[in-house]
C-alpha cells in the first residue's frame, strides 16, 4: 500500500518535472503562423465553449428588435469589428490574415445564443485577439452590437451599406443619440484623441508621409474614407462642434489629400 502511494508520488513528481522541462525547453511553438496541435486545439476550443456557455447562463437578454439599437450596433460594428470579422463585400483584411485563430466571419449565422455573444463581446477571449469591449463600452452599447449581429447574416452588401449610412433626412431628429465608440485608429489613447486639435493636426501631418490605409478596414479605397468623412459631417451637423471638437481637423482634413500624393503603399 505504502509502496503504491510512493510510486504515485514519484510518478506525479516526474510528470511535473517533465512538464517544467518541456515548458522551459522552448520546444513548444507559440508562433501565430503555426497551427496548434490538433489535441491542443480541441482542448482549448472545448474549454472556451464550456466556459462561455456556463458564464452566459444567467444573463438576461433585452429586446433585440429595436431598430434604433440595431442601427447603433451597425455603426459600432463598422468601426470596431470589420477589420477582424469582415462584412458583406469584404473578404479579407491584413489584420485578419495574421491572426490565429482566424476570427470567425460574423456575416455567417452563429450557433451562439445572444447571451453568449454578449458575454464574449463584453469579456473577450484571452490569447485570441478578441478584445474585451466591456472595458470601454456600456452594457447597453454591447447589446446594440448583439442586436446587429443577429441581423448581419441576412444583409446583402447594399443592405449593409444602408444600415451604416448616416440618415441625412433625419439628421435633425438624430440629436445626440449617437454613441461615441471611438475609432480603432485612435485606440492608442482613450479613443478621443481626434477631438484634440493639437493631436488631430499631428495626425494629419503624419498621414501626409506614409499612408498605410485605413486601419479599420485595411483598405486603401477612398470610399471608406469618404464614409467616415460623412459621419464626421453628420456629427458636425448635430452641433457637436460646440464643445470644441476638431476645428483643426476640419481644416486639416480636406486639404491633406494624402491619398493622391503617390506615397501610398500598395498592400
Ligand atoms: C483583433 C481582432 C478582433 C476584433 C477587432 C474583434 N474580434 Fe471578435 N473575435 C476575434 C477572434 C480571434 C475570435 C475567435 C476566438 C476563438 O475562436 O477562440 C472572436 C470571436 C468573436 C465572437 C464569437 C463568435 C462565435 O460565434 O464563436 C463574437 C460574437 C465576436 N468576436 C464579436 C466581436 C464584435 C462585436 C467586435 C467589435 C465590437 C469584435 N468581435 C472585434 C477577434 C476580433
């Protein structure tokens, strides 16, 4: 009996020592460019699934059919999620190409419940690149994203474009209802750096040199740029300029023309 116990202790000790040796040996490859071993992949994936569904169990789901919620969610998705999760008409980005695991296409129907999607969006998934948006966004805003995700798989490219288009005729009625989601490009700071005239000017200068394209969509097309400009004007029309927003940027932007200066790298 004692011998069996001693054997077990010794065995466990050896296992532990072996594990430590392996850990420190550098044999395990952490490169994102390599796939996990199938067993590791299965273990990680099942662990993640179980973890998410357990934690999502007690979450109460609000009404996700409110058109205003869906509209707000669409805008947040366009700004924050497309670089990894794509959108109708966008089949790849340079950010997505380098990630392992590859972010799922959220344009395809999900087997996840709304509560699970909410939990993932709020808390993120460690070591995958999926950020915890709850660090920067209110629950209500996260539900808007979920509400939009439920619709996204049904949307054609045109539907999608319409869902993120600023509603010009309703511009006046659209009074300050828009949430500020921050831009991927401003993520280095608090997401508000573009409201600071000094840094806006600095950014514009930096843009003049090398343009790597819009960090959100990773596309170099001016249509995307035109889009955010439109959002900008929409905001200006909302009278948000009153709080000192970007007079510098307003002048820096139209003049920068950096897309035409032949400095663009073709990615
Ligand atoms: C930097 C890349 C990146 C960004 C940006 C990003 N995600 Fe993710 N997301 C991921 C990755 C990677 C996964 C997959 C994780 C896994 O499979 O373990 C994921 C998974 C998810 C899932 C679970 C999908 C499923 O059905 O399994 C949801 C929902 C999700 N993301 C929503 C969002 C939303 C909403 C945004 C924007 C607010 C967003 N993500 C932004 C990388 C990203």
